C-alpha cells in the first residue's frame, strides 16, 4: 500500500505546485484548508516541507514565499494570511496533526547561526536543548549534517529564519513597518504560547510520542551556562532533554512554549558567540586587530595575513542585524518581561518547604529572562553598540536596550508615566538590577563612547541622549546599580569570612543578625557569577559609581579650548567613567550653544530670504551653511534639541550627583569662551605639507558644530562656478569678451596700474585683482596666486541679476525724465566713473577714519 500512497501524494504535491502559478491567492488558501481537513496524515507529511517553504520562503533565499515582512494591513491578502497562519488556524492544525506522529523534518546545519554551526562542525554540541538528540548524521559519502526537528520545531524554525534570511524581493517591496503581517504574527505567537494570563491552550490532537519534556530545572544559585560549556564529543554527551512517553503530563503544558522561545532566541540572538566576545576583550587581540586594520588601510591593494592564529574571520562576526530584526527582538524582550511579571505573587513568596509546587508555566515565568535571554542578548547588544553606524538609526538598538533594563514598565499596572517617573523604581527590582549589572554599567559606558562621537546638534541624536539620561535618572535606580557594584567588588577574604560567620548560632559566639549573612553571600556570588560569566574570569570591571564619586570636587577654571578638559580634571582623583561623563556634559553644553547659534542664524537668513533674493538681493554668500545639524534641524527642531540637551544635563547631574554650582561654573566658562569668538576660530589642527590636518580635538569640534572651516572659493574669481543669481549665457559671453581684452591690452593695464598718481589709483580700482582672495591658507592658492594677481578687466558683475535689475530700474527712471537709451547709458557711465574717481582719491582717507 506504500506505493499507491506515495504516488497519490506525489500527484497531490504536483497539483498544488501547478495551482501556485495558476489560481488566485484566496482560492489556493481555501483549497489548502480542504486538503488539510480531508487528506490523511501520511499524505500531508510529504507536502508539509513544500507548504512551509512556499509560505516563509527557502533557507537560501531563492524562494521568497508570501512576503510576510512586507505584507501590510491595507493589503487584500492580509486577513487571508492572518487567518491561515493564526495559532488556531489551518496551518497550525496541520502542524498538530503531524506532531501526533513520529515525523521528522531535516534542517541543514549550514543554515544555523554562525556560533552554533561552528560548534557542531567542531564536534561539540551547544548547550541549548533545542539541538539535543536532533543531529542526523549523513550517509557514507555525504558531507551534510542536519537537524531532525519535529513538525512544530520545523515550522517555528522556518518562521524565525525568514526574518534574517536575505531574499531577492521585487522592486517596491522594501518598506516594512510595525503593522506588517510578520510583526503581528510574532506578537500573536508570543501571546498565545507564552500567555500572561491563563495557560497555554492544549493541542487539539493527542501527542504521546512526539512530546518534548522541559529541561531539567537548575539550582537557583548556579548561573545559566548557556553556550560554551560542552563535552568533548557528540556521542558521549548525556542528553536529558528528549522525547519521553512517561513524561509528567503537567510538564507537557509548556513544551511548545519552550520550543518556540528556544527557536526565537537561537535564530535571532545567537549570531555572536560568548567565547568570541570574551576573546575580543583581550588587550592583546585588540592591539593585533588595530595593527591589522591600520596595515589594511595603508596598503589596500595587498592582502595581509592577520596577526595570530587563523584568519581575520576568526576575530569578526559576519552577521549584521537590520532595523527590522532589532524591532522584532525588542518585541520579544517586551513580551518576555510582561510574561515574567505575570508570575503570581504567592509563587514568589512561597517558602521552599511548602508542599504546593508551582505549575511548569509559573516556573518558566520565573527563569525565562535569566536563563534563555540574558547572555545572548548581552553579546548581541555589545556587538550592536560597537558596530552600528553613528547615525540616528541607532535609536532602534537603544530602545531595545532600554526596554530590557526597565522590566517594571511591563507589569501590566495602569500608572501615569509622570507619576511613575517621580515615584521611582520599586525596591523589589533590585535583584533584577544586580543580576543584570553589566546590562546597566557596561552598556552605559558603550553608549558614552558612541555619543561623544556623534553630532548632538541633530535633534535625533539629542533625543537619544535624553532618553538614556531620563531612564538612568529614575529615583532608586542609581542606588541599585551602586549596590550591585559594591557586591561585585566585595573582597574575597571578606566573602570567606562572612561564609564562616553565616553558620554560627548565637550560642556559639554568633549573632542574631548572622542569619542575614548567607543572603548577602548568596547575592555576592550571583553578581560575581554574572559578571565573570559574561566578561570572562580575567575581566577588569570599570565602575559606574565609586566611593570617590560622592566627594569628587571638580574645578572648572577658565582655560583655552584645547586644555580646558585637562584643567577640569587636573589634581583630582576622579574615576575614569566620571571623566567620560564630564566630557559628555561639556559636549552637550557646547552643542546646546551651537543649537542656539543655528537658531539665530536661521532666523536671520529666513528674514533676509525674500522674493527679491531670486535676483540676488538676499545673502549672496553661498559658502554659508548650517553646521552641526541636518537640513531640517531648524525652527522647531532646534528648539527641541535645546530642550533635550537642557534636560539631559539635569538628568546627568542627578545620576552622578554633580553639584549644580560646578555645572553653572562650567556653563559660564563655556559661555565666555563663545563670547570671546571661539565659534569663529578654526578647528584645532596642525600644519602639514599640503595644508591643515585635524587633531582628535578638532574632529570633535567639527562633529559637534563647535568650530568650522570657512568654506569659500579661493581660486580664480573668473573661473568660479556660475551662481544661482547669475545668468549663465551672459557669464560665458562676458568671460570671452574680457579674456580677449585682457590678452590684447594686458601690458597697458600693467603699466596703468603701476603708476603712483591718481590715474594709477583709478586703474587699480576698476581693473580686478585677486590679491584679496589669496590669504595663503590653501596650498593651491599659494601656487596660483602669482599668476592671478595681474590686473585685468572683469565684466562678470554685469551678468548678475542684481546688476541687471539695477540697470533696468535706472533706465526706467531715466525714461520718466524723457532720457533716451543713449543718454541714460552715458549718464550711468559718467556716474560710475565719478564714483570710482572719488573712491580712488579719497578711499584711503575714509578707511583710516
């Protein structure tokens, strides 16, 4: 009977493939629903991989699928797709029918995330239970390893991989948003399989042989090992996470929840291994990579061998997340916080000796964030902080980070945001802050390193600084972080001493307070395990808050722009992070003043740019540009920038307990520097062979709009680009005429201008010279100045719309007094000659007065 069934299934698959190209989408979905309902499981088994691939696309990106990432709610197919892929829809019904049997579907290991693929290829099985007992070894002669997944895991794997698989989408389909079908489906699956209220709905089909039991619970004091702790062989590894017929029925409640969560985390976050991250923190590796990059930049055409063992790929991760990827990860983080916060209070406060055991779903809520997400998300964020472009698109990464470090926002309580901000962080979240200490401290330092290199006059960048400062300025949060740092910095000998004292009783020399010592010791162990587990045992922790911070006295004495920061920090023992914070405060203050200057300049330009500016009556300075901001950073945007920076300064002072008087002194120092004309000075630079070279301070000044080079044309005035207020035809015509006159009468012009009498002064006034524009700052100007200083006739002024308009008005004025064109021309020439003669004779005296 196997042959007829196989033949019938092959015929069914062939018909479905033909329908894919001939029938409309709605009809195909309706017929697929009938197939799922009517056909036996053995036939559905053979079409399942093709159906999943036709929906989500192929793993290699050749087949696009239904374009879920770009299917918007306004599309006619949107509701059809959502009904078909709903957790209670036909597609999931097919999954459950296949799940009730022993069917497996293979995924090549080559399509797994980089760290997982490398680990398996080296013969080491990752610690995630998703990969346990799933490896399918190839037949002799074949080299492809694969994972044998059950239908539910296979479906979720293909769904998750469609987010990160590059595909060749048709033109015009590269716009995605938060209301796309894919984003909504992710949210729907999370709410269905990880519910904040109630339990996971049971499968409509009996599942006795394909069930997956949850992983064995870990001791609460042992940190989740995650990826990196492996045995030496795949064959010798003991697997406890495997299908079991005799598994606890209560545990079967959440096997789909765990499977979905593991697939999402592995496919979306596990693209950067913890071992590689820790290796990259080594000073030796950092120095080797720096030398390699410098060598590559100096010799781009010659491939070099990177230092150390292996290739350069050993020290880098090729995967680059997109904004859409980060948005989906943020959705996952927010839902997991809401899922964890929905833990019943009695389960939190229940004593270990209680006979009532929490349900598997409640147990999952208790450990879901720390066990499944923390480690991989930390490495993922570290990579984004270090490699994301320095532009406003970093906002998506920033919001994902801020969502993770604020789980109290997702408790489901309806509170006023302003009231919540004033109320502060509840004390019960101190344990979360301490168990995620690096998420607050190290990533805050990474944010500082980024923000000091960005343009803070841009309203989008100013908003990011404001968002971070506002979050960390919440009452009680800085104290919780500081408490976590104190626990981590607890000396080892004190820790051992407390461990011995913790078990003494009052009758044996102990104290009634000694019962609290094991709790402190346990938290010290947890914080240390967290830090060393993520950063490695050789990490050098950089404090965010220290004992020197409260009493740090900082003097803001007036100094030059180049040495001001050094003068601020001179003579005081202030920790390195505080130095970076003060540097950020200084940059924010300067950017705020730059925003004010831009606002004033934009107002002046807007007032002068009238209808007559088309004729050149407005500002003719085409070299003028708004520095430090984008084109739209004017008006209301500049006001918002000033507001964001102002409030950011206040929040930073609250976070690091800086004295308001010291900040005011810094503002006064910066203000006096701006009043002295610092904004008109050139950026800090050194003179090189071919001109000025910016220093690091100069780059910071240019980025933040503190100083600028005056961009102006320094070549031959006759050859400068045609302006918008000039007529192109007249410019070219007058240039040819003046060139002919200069070529023929150049010697006579030189003789005339060299005369010391008034006639020579008159000639020097009317015959243009480029002496004024040759200031010597440009090396090209210095080389060409000599040949451009010869007196010559320039008629380019007559090609200006302003000049033409003035002449037209003079001719009209002459016509009112009955002057003809010739008479008006003669009067204009006479007036111009007399004006030039007056300037030539009395110009020097007028300038001296």
